[in-house]
C-alpha cells in the first residue's frame, strides 16, 4: 500500500488493549470472545499451527455472515453491516477521498438497495476494520485465497485493490492512516495521500 509500514504490534504505534476496549465501549471477555453488549469478536481461525495447539484453541469459531441481497453483508458476531463490494470505478482512493465517498452512500447508490440514508455509512475505524480479517484464510475461488470471507466480492489478489482504508489516523505519524491488507491479513500504516487504497464502508444495523 505504501513504502512506509508500521508493525501491527508495535508498542507505540498500535492501539493498546485498553484503547481498543475503550473504542468498542464494552468490556471484552477474552475467553469467549464476547463483548458485554452481546457482540462477539472472533479470528475465524480453526486450524492448529503450533505444537501445543494454543493458537487455535484460543478461538476456533468460524466467521458468520449473512448476505442481505441488497448490496450489504451483516456480520452476525459484531452486528455491523458492510458493503458487499468495495468502491470500484476503475480508480483507487486517497484517505480523504474514501471519507468523502462514504458520505455519498445511500440507498440507490453503488448498487445499494438497503434503505439506508445519507450519513448512515462511514469508513470503518481500525478496530471495526480488523474484525473483517478471517484467519481461516478462505478460498475465494479459482484457488485464490484472501483474508476476507468469500461472501465479500473483490478481495485479495482478485481485487482492483487489496488494502482498505480505516478512518483512524496513526497517532505517531498523522500523515498515515491504518489500512487492512486483505492479502496478508494485517493492519499497517499507509500514507493518506497515496491513491492506492480501497473503501469498504460500514454502518450500524
């Protein structure tokens, strides 16, 4: 996405656990992956990759989505409603253009028939965006894999872009915003002025 990247677990550059919990506004039970408000956070990983089996046994819950047949997909764990497809007009976007694009979305625009109104849609925060990452690494067709669930269209290498903007600025360098890489499954810092990002917007139910 950009020449400069920030390690997703960097001590100073990635949201601290208490910041994430504050952002989602609910206490998080790490054992069950459930927020006090009822939403669930799951990695989607079910395969064991290490000798003691620890990485998979901490989660093991597959992602669960509903295709609403109106240009949107509902995450059944978080309750968030996502665009099934990202913006695709033959060009990718800067961070500011992605923010502007979200403000134009409503019923009848970009294939949406969901009854939404102007102002309902937004570019997701980095905390919302990382919930899209599916660590079962699903096959999205033709032997191609992506870190987004196959219910979404245009993901990974099959996409006109593979990095999706968040609305969240990187505090240590405000020329950057957090981006989800759907090919590799991690968040990194991308230059806001770079016009190679995509917008996969979200709204509340």
